[in-house]
C-alpha cells in the first residue's frame, strides 16, 4: 500500500477554539530524544522525567525477549519458573503492543483545506478503514476456519471488530487522537456508512463504543467546562423525536440495565456538555443508527452531518422521570443524509416509478441479461446515449485465447461438495481461498482462480463469486459533474464483488491495428489500471511482516476491451484518483493468464445513491481534458 503524502501544513488548521476571551498559557512542548537503538539500562540518566519512554520500553522488551529465549523449554528443567506444557505450543506471532496514546483534550476546527489536503486526509481515512476491515475479516475467517477444523479449544473471546480496533490501538493507528476535532472530520464525507461503533472510534468520528454522547470532560477542558463533539442517534431512548433535519435528543443517565428510565437525569457529564455546546454555538456531529435485517449486525451507522443545538430543557418523560431534552437543527448546505438516501433507495427498490415518477428512461437496460435489472435514469437533459448500445453481460474472448493449450492445460478440483482445505483450486491460490463464506474478498492478489466448469464442486462453493454476476441493484444515471455515472441502490459492503468490464476482447495485434486507424477512443486497456488491488487486505501497518500478495502471477494482459458497439454498466464508471472501487483479475472458465476477467470490487462501504468511481490510470493532463470514461460510441 502506498504511503500517504506528508500531512498538510498547519496553516490549514484553525487551532483557536476558545470558549472564553481568556485562555490558559500553552503547555510546553515535551523534549524528544531521537531513538536509533535501544539505550542500555546502565546509560539511563537518573532523572527519569527526561527519559524517552519509548527507549525504556524498547530496552525492557529486549531484555525480556533475551530472558525468554534463554529459558529452558522443558517443564522439568532448572528454569526459575518452569513452563507448563501447554505454553510450549507454537502460536501466531502477535504485534508488539506499544503504550497507547491518551486522547487529547485540545480542541481544533479544521478549515481552509487545499485540494492536496483533502486528498491526504481522504487517503489517511481510507487506509485506516482498509486496515480495520481487513483485520476484522481475517480474524473472523480464522475463527470460522478453526470451527470447521473442529478445534474445540478455540474460544471466541473477543468480537472480531473489537479485536481489530484493539490491534490498531496497540500500534497507535487510531486517527485524530492528538487533537479533538470540532465539526467535520477531514476525509469523512456526509453519508459515509459504518457497521461497527469500534470503527467510529478508530477514525475519531465518535469516541465511545457504548455512550451516545462524546465530549471533552470538565477536568480536561481548557475552559473548565465540558464540550460535546458528537452524538449517536440509535433509537434507544423512548423520548427521542427524530424528524431528520430537526432532532429532539434525550440526554443520558437514569436508566437501568434493561434500558428503562428509572430515575431523574442530572445536568452533568454529557448532558452538561451538550448544554455548554449550545451556549457556545459549537456544532455537533450526528451519527444515525438505522436498523436493517439485511446485515448480520442488525444496523448500519450513517454520518449525517453537522447540527447545532438551539434549545435545552428538562421535562417529565414517558416513564415519569425527569429527562433533559435538546433540540438540534441540521446546518444548511450539506450533502444529503446517508440515512435519508438509505430509505430512498429502499423505496426505489420496491417501486421506482412511484418513488420517482419523472426521469426513468428504462427499468432494465440489460433486458434481462443480468441477474438484476439495471435502471437508467436522467432528469437533467435529453441524453439517451446508453440505449443506443447492445448490452453485453459477459465479455467475448477471441477463440485463439480460450481454446489453446494455455487455456485448457490446467485441471480443476475434484471436490464433491464445497471446497475445503487441500483442494486443487486452493493450491492455485497459494494455499488459501480468496473469499470468506459470505463472498467477501479477503485480500487482493495479482490473479485469483475461482472454481469453474473444470471443477466438480457444486454451484454453492464459496470459491465461485464473481462468475455468478451482479448481486447489487445498480442504476445508470445522468450527472452534471461526470456525465453518465453508476450508483447502487443497495449498500455495498467493502470487499464485495460489483460487476465486470464487458465488451469484445481484442488481441495485441488487433489493438495495434485500431491504433493505426485512430479508433481506440472506446477501448479499455486493463494494463492501465493501477495495481490498487494490493491495498485491499493490507495489514502491514499492524503486522510488519505481512507482505502484499505476489502470487498467483498474472500474464502480460496486453489486451483491450472494445466497447464501441457492445458494453455493460461497468464502462460508465467514473474516473477518480481516490476511487471507491478497484479492479481484480479473475480466471474461472479458462486458464490463459494473459486474458483474465476484469472484475470490479468495493474498496470501502459504499452507501446507496453514491457514485461508483475507479482509477483508470489517467494522467493529470488527460484528466483535465476529460479523458477516462467511455460513454460515446
């Protein structure tokens, strides 16, 4: 995974968030001793206040490691503390935990960001989200694999999402810990979707996995007063009234273990922080939890933007006890709320013409060739360009590419049921399957072998994913910014298969002929796609010994996909240097590594109604000229 560019200059940060006209003098900067090698204990100065804490920890760990390595391995030995036999089993190396940084109480508001700043923060957020989700997937997959192997000693002691967040915290990979950001978090967009509150903590969007109010406590506030920064609206309080743009939020406290109000609330903690934020006109981030049976978590969290508190009062609630209530109004000129788009998309899925009577040109552009209909929507102008092309759901390969010995010289698996450990197809994928049991890609690779027509396993095999076609309801829509674009009516989970680039596959000789006649404007060149698949599944920030997959090796991929006459929904994907989908090469119906299928997977959780974008490898001057999306014949 590429290292993000250096952080933006401090000029883009507004560091003066004062609640009073007077402020405390700034704290002196701590003295930092550069650490090249661990300091011997004998050289540690007697004044421990000036000691580099990391150096002390490193030396302690070095000596502890040497002690363990010199300890006899037999429980009957003369070791100071004989090791029990069960402790001698080989275990998976774990990252060395560092002392976690405490969360800062210094409040800042980010403003005046340049384009480079926005790209930097966007990439930082994406890197953290990929690391979190990749860790969670690997932990879950390993637990399931242990269950399948009948390892009864395997215990699910910690939820995978909590474990992933904890591993990142051990490496100080949680974001926005050095400063407490008031207002928008750079790199996080209104409408972004999350499945776990622990991920909100990792990103600094909300700081608690349980509490609904995140705030700077009184004892840490420079002003001597608590300040609220974000709230989660989960529907857990019976006195809440949520109307979207206007929100009546109930304070916390006074509830029993079952969530029932059993006592009066007090104006303290988060309740006082909300009241103080109202007094000083400090905006609040609002995250909404939307319940849904579609997902195993039972709910989805959407960041719905910034609100301001305009009123606060104490009244008797439905349970007869006093509760504090806060009236919040959503700030203007923000993107549409993710929770609103989620409900809009659900209505479109059930009855698109009733939900949006004007704008639909076609309710299935694919004419039944895809598993699900492809909607065509335009409420901007009279352009009907996509209707002019024949829809092709699968690419057409040249016979010379898929019928020679390179294409059929391999054998599939002999599994009579779903593929398991030791299967031939698993060995082709370097001893591991590419997907989990839910069809989510575990990590990107140069090439993936799925089971296909040469295999004996059934259609239900978890190693058959992208070949089954789309499982997401997609809509081709007209945009003022990007022309024709693609968005989903479903929430797409990170790592999910979306669609395949389809068209007439051209050999290198055919491409050379087209270039000589200046007819290449409607050809997709797979070799131009940057190798972003290596980013997906990268956990090197947590496990330094983890290396990006280099096998299975793919071929030269010197072919093109002609979409001048026939095409599918994929060729309308917009270009972005910070995309939300990536290309993964897959083989399943032949074994010619020079002509793989060009599959598209989600780089992150993509909320409904958000445009899909891929990196076509367009250079800056071409990007400014509008090159990068194939929409005209």
